[in-house]
């Protein structure tokens, strides 16, 4: 019973309590309407279940449906009063005139009431289940409705296709299966499907359960593994396809012709469909009316919209090949006359009867200026027309690259599997693309595969080899691979001519910087990275801009890196490279973390997590979620941080999660566990994003392992050896931060020097230097103020200490970092200042980025639990933030807040 939809359960519960009710369930063919009616009958063994489906050939026979519906209780007719029995029998004979319908309805009411009371004299519910009620004859349907309104404990459950009129009855629409549910159906019925094939099947038929099962069951072994194209429609044996075929066959010839033109891919507008129809059907647009009445299509403006991809596929594939070819050629001619060359070429390709090198070349030219999603389709068609394996393989790699950039990795995988074994360098390029798609997933072996590709193509395809080396950048930090990386990079760098476009020159500088890192030549690496950053303003390719942003982070120019990453995200959106947007946002969020721009980093990570999931990059989504965990931990929001850590899981995001947990340890004063966690992050083998992460965590590691902590830490003698190993890390960070020349990193360097100073005078001088740098602001500066104030307070310099602690507390409170504000307040009290509990002083302050998102969602009607799910927070944290929002806005209720926000928008 619990598996039934909630509206159905409510209908049954009402009937059990003696109340009547009705519900119409709608959905497209194959959505599970009939399965639902059977499940309801099976779930009600103690009920009187009367069931009768509608039939097309009986829809015009009065009371034919009613005869079948009451068959299980016909023996009760003899218990009716003579007048009612006679009225009912005359109606069932089909001879009842209009004036006797009231008498028949009353007779049926009595019959069904009797049926509900015949179980040992005790009342039990009755349910009438009518599948496809739109095919039930009208007199029967009206009689059942009449009784349903009057019989206590009677439930009426009916089904009909989407688009049919329910006559004012309550409606429950069956929704398509979610992607996850569809994958589960396929896993149960075709467990051997390759992942890419499974995704392609879902794309083809949507969330229609019957269609998923029919199509998956018809695939050949080659199709199941992705080595042969999928069929364009359901198999001929599919009951769904037979149903569509029958509905299409019932349409007029002119209507079928227009549906074929409308269904032929790529889709054409209604004016083009009508223009391609020869001769144009009498009445023009009116020729589509029969298909609209049948619920197959809807005409909306200039678009002929099929009710589902399955109907579109049937309207196309059910026509003979010769008719389909004629339709494509007619559309190609019309579209060419209108100047729509790409669509015209695609229709010509669909009409081709063999390979055509000239047409393939035309398509390749068009694809060069198309957005990735369109370019993938055009290049796939071009590949089918290429006469030689090498050319076909090269175009398939380009098509796969376009599909991947468009956020369709499963399509890319299927295209790569189609590359012929004799395609030469295309096979190597395919391995490089496979490795690139693996990188956001953190799959082992991806960087090694990229180095192999660079080795094989270094002399024959320098551009691809350069890209492979740029992507394999973290190999430059792996002790076992540094020599190989540097050697390969120098080999490829010698092929730079000097007259390359800015985007290619940027890539050369980026790889040269990575080679400098591999060689241990930090000055040379910094010089090359900075030249890559300087070229970013002259580049409009999102992938190259990501390289420049990475270079910016590696040289500590985080603000410029964030700006470049943001520009990369904008350009990727504009150019349709959907897969690169969350990658660019990850870089922007990382750079925001480094600069202390936590609000901007939060926005980037929230958007990035959603977009990564939407483009098939779940591991990258987890990395974004882990960045959000770090941001929550930085301000001491334990519940949110732990919830996000749990959501991020394991994998490449684990190091970020460890950083979050260490920050929470620091908030709680557990310095030694924090230091141990952070030391593991810094000393771990290079991995996804580790080059940047292993620098960013060092200030917190040095704070947790400062000599003052060592003095107070339990078991400090055992911990001494551990802290000695931190000295080399501190020296490396000091050198790197000094080389950046960036005020924010110089301020952190001086703070770290203060924490590790040999005497109090040196420490005070270093703290002073840290606070004199103008680049450090917000949370990092407030943290320095707290550490300096604590240092001064412990040395009984209370007056000076209070100045810094007061600033820290104010900043932390503005940033909603309550645990850090509480620490600052405790230190203030210890320094002799009387501190009152903060009251409504937040009134009038601007909202933080997180508070603003919560406020917008709540103003839109979301509950605290819904907001928590959307933003990866705990409900308690949402409640806490909401209270602060009310205080800052000076409002007392959700309604008042919504009114204020709407008035300001």
C-alpha cells in the first residue's frame, strides 16, 4: 500500500472511513497507468473491487462498459426492488431512453451499496477501477459518476492519457521516472548495459518505464556495450510502438505526411514543414487537427510539439525509408532557400545513401562555428559520411569533444567507442579525451594516460600533446613523475615558433611553468606562470583561461585568478561549453578562499555544485560541496560543515573535508588533532587540486603547531618530533609567500612568522607587520587580530590587546562567525573589558551571501527543511541564520521579510 501514490492512498483511506471519492490518474502511454490499477486491486484483498477497462470498439455502445464493470456483483441484482431491477436491466440491454437514466443511476447506487454490505453483513469499501476511462462509453461513465457521488464508502479510480479532459474530477498526474529511478529500472532489466548506453537510452525514451524496458530488451550485444549506434525508436515488437502505430494508422494521409516532416530530425518549424509538404495539404494547418485531437501533438505558435520523444520516433520510423528520404530532401531544399545552412546540410546527410566526402567536409566546416551541443550532432553526421577510417576517427574525436563540452559525457563515450581500430592518431587523441573526462572524477591513472598521449603525439600533433601536458599538471609535483614530465615538456616547448595565437602562447607558458616546478626551479616557474596570467586578457577560450587562472593561484595572485576564472565561466556559458562552467567556478571558489572573499566563494561553490551535477560530474559536485564545508568551518558553523562533509563523501574531496574538520578542531581549541589532520593534507601524495590546497592550509597548520600550543598540548614530549617536521613546511611557505609579492599572502607569512617567533619582541613585530599589509581584510585579518590580541593579553598588555580583540569580535559578528566572535569576547573579558551580550545590534547590516540565499528561498515559500536540502545545511543552521536575517532586516516574520524583499526587487 505504501508504494501507491499519495493521492491514491488518500482516496482509499477516505473510502475506509465511509466517505465516497473519485480520482483520475493521467499519464502518457507506458507511464504505468495500467500497472497502477493492477497494483491497487492486488493491494485490497478485503474490498469489493469492480474493474473494467475502456475499449475503443465499445466506446460507442451504450452501457457496454457498465455491463463489464458490475459482472462480479450481477447476482445481487435480484435483491433490488422490482422497479430498480427493471430499470437497471433495461439500461444494460442498451434500450434505456434518456428519461430512464435517473432511474438507472439510482438502481446502480443501490446495487453498489448492497455490494459493500454483503460481507457477513458488515460494510466494506467498494472501489470501481476504470482504466482508459476516456474509451468508456458515455452513458456508463455518467452512471458510475452518479453512483460515486452518493454511495458511502465507494471509491472511483479512473485513468486516462495526458491531455484528455477529466471533467472536473481530481487529477493525479504520473510523473516520468527520475534519472536515478530510470537507471534502477535499466539495472534490473538489463544489468549488462554500459553506463554511457544506459544514459543514452534514458535520453531517448525519457522516464517512461515501459519504453525503458522495451528498448533495453531489444538491444544487440554490440549496442549494449556501446559499439553500435542505438535504434532511433522502440523495437517493432514493443506494445507501446504497436499502440502508436495503430493511432498513427488511423490518421488521414495528409496528416501522416505532415507528422513525418515535423518528426524528421533536425526538427523544423511549422512554416518550414508546411512549405516542404508537396503538394501542400488542403486546409494547410488544419491537416494537423486530427493528430491534435488524438493527443499525439500540440501546435504552439510555429512549433509542432510531440507529446513525447516516443511519439516523434514512431511518426518517423513507421514511414518507409523512401518516404523519409523524400521528406529530408524536401526540408533541405526549403531550409537552404531560407539560408539555414546547418539544418539543410543535416537533412541532406540524413537522406544520403552512402559515404559522401564532399558533404562531410561541408558539415565539418559548419561545426567549427557551432556551439558544442550542435557541433556534436553535426560532426557525428559528418563522421558517418567519411569514406576512410582515419578521417572518420578524427571527426568522431571532435564530435566526442563537443559532446563532452556540452555536458553530455555519456554521448562522448559512445562516440569514442565508434572510432575504428585503424584510425591512427585519432585513437591516441581519444585516449587523451577519455583521460580529460576522468580528471574531474579523480579516477586513478588519468594523468599517467595523459603523459602517454603527450609522449606519442609530441612530434606529430604538438597541440594535442601540449593540452595533455597542461591537463596532467599535477604530475609535475609527483616525485616519481617529475623527471618524465619535465623532459616531455622541454621536448614540446622546443617546438614553439613564437608566432602562435595568444591562447596557444598562454598554454606554452603554463606548461613551461609546470616544467619549472618539476625541475625545482621556482623563480623560472613563477616567471612563466605570470606571463600566462598576463595573456589572459587577450584570450577568449574558456579552457585556456582555466589554465591562466590556475597559474594565477599558483603564484598567489588569487584575486586576478578569481577574475579570470569568473570570465572563463561566463565565456563557457556563452559558448555552450556547459561542462567547463562548474570547473571554472571551482577555480573561482578556490581563489575566493585564498583571498578571504568568502561570500563570493560561497556563491561560486553553490552554483558550481548544481551545475556539476547537471553536467554529469558528480565528483566535481562533491568537491564544490567540500569547499562549502571549508567555508562553513572557517566561520565555525559546525552543523553545516559536518552536513556538507557527509554530502561530499570520499574521493578527491577528502582532503578538503579534512581541512574542514581541522578548522572545527581549532574552533574547539583542539590544536593537536587539527595539526595532525593538516599535516596529513600537506604531506599527502599530489592529487586532485593538491598543489593549491597544500599551500592554503599551511597558515592553519602553523597556527595549530605553534610553540605556544606545543607548550600546552597534552603529551607534548611525544608530539615534539611531529612538530619538528613542520619546520620545513613553514620554511617552504615563507619562501613561496614572499615570492608572490601579494599583500594577502605576505600578511599570512608575517602572521606565521609571529606564531613561530623565538621571543615575544620578534613575535610582536611580525604581528605588526602582518596588520600593516593592506591586502589582508575580512576574516583573515580578523583572525590575525584575534591571535595578536590573545598574544598581548597573555603578556599582560591588556590595553593593546583589547583594541585588537574588539576589532576581531566586531568583524566576526558581522560575518556571522559566532564561535570566533565568542572566542574574541572571552579574550576581551580576560583582558579586563566588560562585554555585554550582543543584542539587536545587527539591525541595518547587510546580509552575508549565505543569509541572502536563505532569505530569497524563504521569501519564495520554502520551508526550513527545503532550504537546508537546497544549500546543504542543517535545519537548525537555517533557523539560526534566519533569526540573524530577521535581526539585520528589522523584521519579525517570514511574511514581513518576503514583503520587504519583493518591494526592493
